[in-house]
């Protein structure tokens, strides 16, 4: 039987006992309560006693009226009317008690004794005494009064006997009430003892089968809450709440033992991972978790080792890319230095050409002013024109060389742009891997962001250089066109000077026109000189950007060199300096696309 069932049955039993005690108490109280059967019976006896006493059942008052009538015949009518009223009241009360549920013995004694003598008294009054009083027969009244006295004496004796019987009945009723109260009190006392016994038995049962086992289980649970799972718990017997608690305690103990084992495994895993992450934070990417974990944590160890390997390979690729960037930056720096020198030479030559054209204009003006001396100076002018043609041709060749250098610089800038884009992709993939590594990849994420920032700055610098080179190429092309036009004009001058000997007469007319054209050529040469100076300034800016790119690539190599990585495959050799004129097509960033460095194993890269 379970504790719940025992409590239920015990409660029902106690409820039945209490209900039975209540019924008995209610019965006793109902019997003796005010208005109850005993009280009603006692009240009837009391009322009867009061009634048999004068008036109404006791004929003492009628006998007194008869005596008064005998002594005062003058008031006969008054006393006769009062006797009639008393007789009527007597008969009414007699009928009331005859029809009531009065005690049978009292009722029988009343009917057979006091009532019989009372009827005899009233027959004497109505038959003899009252008629004699009306007739004024005093002797008849005396004779009737003597009989009334005899009847009254008998009736009084009967009334005294009836009152004694009624009092005896009241005593009996009182004794019955006391007996009932004693019985009810005894029964209630026995029931109280029974209830106390049941309560004591229930307390004993609860102490033995509920409180003591619960106390033991509570002690075990207290030890287990303090981490001691070596407690011995008795196997549950039967099926009740206590055995259910014992089963739960056993399950709790087993779960605690299992948890301790798991905690020990987890602590080992946490320590190993902490050591590995600490080494990773210090830049040591060659650290591997060699000791095997529990089966549930083995995937974590394998994932950590794979992540370290992937990071190591990625840094090796980044280092190789940094070396390639450094190599390209050095080549760009050298090319920029060479281009700056060539631009300086070109500017010097263009300035010389401009001075020569100015001199020619001056000489032509002098020729117009000194037409007489043209023939003498024609030979010198022809030579100077020839020199001017050579200088223009040299300037044209120099500008063509500048244009070719600008094309080569554009190709180099395209290579730098491609390298910066690949570096940006590598940094982006490294950032994704670092984000997936969580807290362990924060340090590498910082490095990846720095690499990405360098790549972006390199791409921006390369773009700026490309724009400057493109603008310089356009200006150089314009300068080439102007120089070519100047060469054509000088060739015409040489031809004209050759014909001067036969057209001296025409010199005066055409000299002014030639002077005007030479002034225009001089202005064009000055503009070309100014543009050449601007090209030289832009080339110097390109050289400064190349030097900055070289410094950045060196800094990138220094940062990557802070990591110790596992030996990996040989780095991809740097691409040759010569590249196609068309820059490499940038791949479009598409969701879920996979990117990897050239020549790398794409199996170690995750999609992003």
C-alpha cells in the first residue's frame, strides 16, 4: 500500500469515527437539548403539575367559591357564574391533557382518580348546590356543601398523589438525561481515545515508513549536492512514493557520477584547447593537439588541428604573395626611377628644342628686317634648320619612348592591381576562417584585416598611378603630335632655305608669314615643355607611390613573419614582370562562390 493510499484510508477511517461521534453527540444533545424530547416531556409534566394545582384541574378554587357562596347568599349569582366558568375551564383542560402525549401512568391516574372525583364534585355543584343557592335553600346548600367537602377532601388526596407521581416522573426524566449524558460522554471519550490511538499509530507508521526513509534520502541527497556521489542507497522495495523518491535519488546519483566523468573529460578538453589557443595567440601555428579526446570531443580536436593547418597554409600563401608583391614593388620602383630620369632628359631636350625654335623665329624676324643680309646668312640658317629638324626628330623619338614607357607602366600597374585583388581575396578568406574560428581566430583576424587593408591601399595606389600614367600618356601623345607637326614645319623650312638662293626676291614677302608661323611653333613648343614638366612631376609621384608600396609589402612580410607555421608546399614563384597589355579580368564576387590562391589546394577553403 502506498503512502498516498495509507493517508487516504486513514483519513477516511478518522472521518468515519468523527462522523459517528458527531451522530452520537447529536443524538444525546437532541435528546437533552432545550425543546428536545426530554425537555418536552419534562415541560409537559411541569405544565401538568401547574395545571392540576388551582386552577384548573385542582377544584380548590371551585370549593372556595362554594364556601363563599354558602357564607354570602346575597352574591349567589356572581359565585354561580364563576363556578360555571371554572367548570368550563376544568373540562377544557381535562380534554387537553386527555388528548395529549402525556405519560400514560400520569394520564391514567388523572382520569381514574382526580378526574373522577372532580366530575363528582361538579355534578354535586350543578345538581344540588347551585340550584339550592338559586332557590335560597340554605339547608339544602349546607347539606350539599357537606358532600362537596367530602368530595374535595378525596380529590385533594388524589391531587397530592398525582403531584407526587409527576414529581417522580420528573426525577426519572432527570436521571434519564444524566444517564444519556454520561453514556454520550463515555462514548465520546472512548472515541477520543480511539482517535488518539489512531493518530499515534499513524505517527508511528509515518515515522517508520515515511519520515525515517525521507530523512535518510535527504542525507544522501545532501552529500550528493556537495559532490559526494559515493553514497549507498538501498534498492527500493515495492511501489510507493518513498520508493519513487529512492529511485529518483539513485538516478540522481548515477547522473552525478556520469556528470563527474564528463566534467573530467571536459576539463581535459578545455585545458588542451586552452594550451593550443594560447600557442595560436602567440603566433605558433605549428602546434597540434596530439592526445586523443573522448569520442564526443574528438571532432573538436580534429577540427582544431585542421584549422591550424589551414591557417598555416594560408599564411604560407600570404607570405608568398607578400614576397611577390615586394618583388613587383621593387620592379615598379626601378621602372619609375628610370622613367623619371628619361622624363628629365626629355624635358631638357624639349627645352633645348624650344630655345632653338625661338632663335629661329628671331633669326627670321631679323631676315625680314635685314633682307639685304639674307643671302649672306642663308648657309647658316640652312644648317640651323637642319639641326632643328634633328632635334625635333630626337624629341619625337623621346616622346615615343615616353609613350612606350607609359604603356609598360600601365601593364605593371595592371599586375599590381591583380596582385592587390588576389591579396584582398586571400585576406577576405582569411577573415572568414578567423570568424569561423571564433575567439581563437581574433588575432589572425586582425592580421587578415591588416593584410586586406594593405591590399586595398596597394590597389588604390595602383589605380591612382594608372590614372596618372593614362593622363600622362594622353599628354605625351599630344606632345608627340605637336613635335611631329614641328618636324614637318622644320622640313618645310629646310626646303624653303634650299630654295632661298633662287627665291631671294620672294623672301621679303614671305618672311612675315614665316615669322608668324614660327611664333606659333614657339608657343606650341613652350606648351609641350610645360606638359613634359607635368609628366615628370607625375612620374615622380608614381615613383613615390612605388616606394610606399615597397615599404608596405616589407611591413606585410614582417607581420607575416611573426607566425611560426608548419612546413608546407613550396611557395608559388613570382610571375614575370612582362604582362599582357590588358589587365587580368577580376572575378565577380558571387554568393557561395569559392576562391583560392593560384596553385593552392581548394579542398582546404570554405565557401563564403
